[in-house]
C-alpha cells in the first residue's frame, strides 16, 4: 500500500522578501524536493536582493530519502544568506534537532515551534 507523501509549497512575494510556506507529509522523495527547489529558485531570480522567510510544517513528516536530504543541504547552503527567519513546526525531538542543525547552515534565525500559530506570529513579527 502506498502512503501519501510530498510537500505542499506556497510562495508569497512581498517586494524582495519571499514568504515560503512548506507542509511536509509522509516521506520526502528527491523529486518532491526538486520540484519545490525549482519553484523557489524561479521566484528568487526575479528579485534583486532576495530575502526568504520560511515556515516549515513538519508535523506529518516521516523521513527523508537520502538524496532529498542531500539536496536540501546543498540548497540551504546556496541560499544561506537569503534566509532571514526559518520557523520549523514539529511534534517530537527529531524536528527539534533538525531546527538546531538548520542553524548551522542558515545565517538568519531558526526557531522550533510545536504550535503553527506561534510560528506564524514569530515570522510576521520580524520587521
């Protein structure tokens, strides 16, 4: 039996700031990640000095395909300076640790939340 998996991606451009909202469900396959990466890169190409604020909902996350994880690391390093704030929403230690790990690769702030509303408020509070 196949389980649903993937990433729902929303992009909201506000000037040179891209609000990136990702909901991950099930396993993340390489193709899922590449599709998201393509969408984000197309949006960033249109900006002079892009900044990214990201909300990553991992509540229904299961695990990464190895190539998807690697591609995420490469993508995150490529845009490390563009990320100003990243809110990671999860329900267990694994997501909390992923938020700590993300801080190594991103120059902006990374924060872990257990409630989606709190994460959204934190992202919106940045000036």
